[in-house]
C-alpha cells in the first residue's frame, strides 16, 4: 500500500515543480525591480486542467505521514468554492485539513488557484489556522 501513496506524493511534487520552475525562470532576477506581471481577470479560469496539476472539483488526496515526530493525516480537497483575488481574478479554493489519526484537528488551510489561457496554474495565496491543545486557534503563522 506504500507504493501508491509514494507515487501520489512524487506526482504532486513533480507537478508543483513543473508549474513553479518555468515561472521562476521567466520571472526575472530578484534585482530586476521592473518585473511586474500584468494580470487580466479575463485571462483566468477556475477550471484548472493543467496536465501536471489538474484540480477538478471533488478530487481529494489523502496524505499520511509524520510531522515533527507525530503522525498526521492531511486531506486535500478541490472545492466548488471560488473567491475574487488579485486584479479581480476568480480563483478556486483547495482545502487542506490536517488531523491526528484519532481525528483531532491540527491545521486547516485554504489555498486559491486559477489557470490562465496558456494553461499555467497560478497560486493566489492561502488562509491558515493552526489549532493548539484545547482547540484554540493560532493564526500567528498565517
């Protein structure tokens, strides 16, 4: 049962790199203060079909592992929820919920993605809440 999980994790990492690396290469150097992407809402869609990072509504990935020496289960779900982000672009919400194996909530994150007309997937930020013992929310890391 480990092989399918490892394949999913490897595919996710490769997909993320395939999306990030071309943008990082073409973005210009950190010293190039003139680089500023010109975003138009009409160039983006919440329908993410990129072959390396598809995000069809309803898809869910479950990751089981160890974080800081403790077992954790992450459930990542592509939702039907959308939000207006930068420059009026509407992005798709992806939730990532981390729990202990017994079901105790550790962290809940929502990430926003949209795809441009060329098929590139853009990341438009996140909102994160970490849950401390006793159920208190720690937003210091978000």
